[in-house]
C-alpha cells in the first residue's frame, strides 16, 4: 500500500508569522495534530508537540511565532512511498506526521492515525 492512498489532503495550513495560539486554534478546530506551514521555499510543519514544548518553556503562545518553533527542513514523502517506508521513517526520526508532496505542489499529511486506520481496515490489527 502507498502513502498516497491514505494521505489527508485537506490539511490545515498556517504561515510562519502567525502565533502559536493561531496555530493551536486552527489545529483544534480541525481536530488535527499538525499543520503545514507555507513558506516561500518549501512547506514546513508545526505539531502539537512543538507548541507544547514552547509552552513548557514558559513562552507565551500569543506572542511566539510559528516560524521560531516549526520544522523548516521537514522530511517529505511522495504519494508513491510505501506505507512501511513511511512508518519506518517516522519511527526512526521520532515524529508522528509526515508531509507528502506530489510533484512539488500538492501537499498532504500522513499521520500515525492514518497508519493505524489502514492497519485496522486491512485486518492486520484484528477484527
């Protein structure tokens, strides 16, 4: 199975100059754990963990900007990546969301939640 069959294309997007509060509000509104950060160079990602780390350090989410806490050089997969390769990459690198870019333009996110849903659907995790 390929990542492209499971990727969520209706993603939450945010800019690097938005606040962490803005990012958290959008992510909560859409019930997702990460947002694609649109930059001039390449898409990045901010996750709920990034926001949590900032708050744990005592930073103010109403003034801190996404660009100071996001992953700028995010690992990017293509829709043709095998799900096992994506899962291995995510496990080895310690993240739960993987950006998926199709021919440099269309962006989606593949998450651990998507992986588990696929395993359940395929019967790998039982009935």
